[in-house]
């Protein structure tokens, strides 16, 4: 009919519970939901399916306020925050304000560097992020989360890790 002899797909055998879970996830991603409608859907997902963890990242947030409110509402569930330090640096809201508001909810960190204007995914220590401040904030708020060094190449990842080790930047600290 359309001239194809093969159709690329993934075939899965899923239980009724798994199928319902996939349907909720797909609808949350596809529908034009506002922030709080999406939060309600996430809350339903975590309530109905024990053990699910959802970490929301600060993508275009100008301040930590919405993530803090959402985190407070979903406290005690599998919800948490993925704090992207480079995105926070682009927001013009000081990094200490992000940590002060979100520290109890941080479950994952994304780190890389930038020029304060563009999300460049530079190696840690090569841009304008104050990594000494980052180090002191992770210590002050006792951050104990997973970390993703979010750069574009293996070379940049190695450079980032070397810098982080030399400067004692979380997670390379002795507590």
C-alpha cells in the first residue's frame, strides 16, 4: 500500500498495569497540559504505581518558585527535583536562591558550564559558573544526589571530572 515491506517498531508484552502506566505517561507527554495539570497527572502516576520516581528539571524557569511549590505539594511521593546548575545560571536568579528553595527536594543534579547567556554545555570550570559557590552550597545543604556531567563529548566529560576532582567539587568531596 505505501511501498514498505518493514515497519520499524518495538513490540512489548505488557501487563494491564504496565499498559495503563504507559498510557498515562504518553498522554502527559502528548497533551497540551499546563504546569499544574501536568503535576496532577504526575501525582496520579506516583500514587497509582508505587516505586515510580519523577525528577523534574528546571528548564526555562526564571526562579525556583514553581518547582518549590510543586515539590511541597508532592512531598512524600516519588517526586523530586533535577537541578540543572547551568540552567539556573542562565536564569539570573542567584544560585544560592535555587539551593535554598530546592535543597530538600534535589534528587539529581545536571552540571556543565556556560557563559551566563546560552546553554553551551561547556566543561565544568570553563565558563562563568561560580564553582566555589556551588561547592559551598552542596556542602551547606548536605546535597547527596546523583550527578550527571552534561557535556557534548568524552573529552569534555574527562576535563570536567578532572577539574571537579582538583577543586573538590561535589561529588568529589570528603564529608
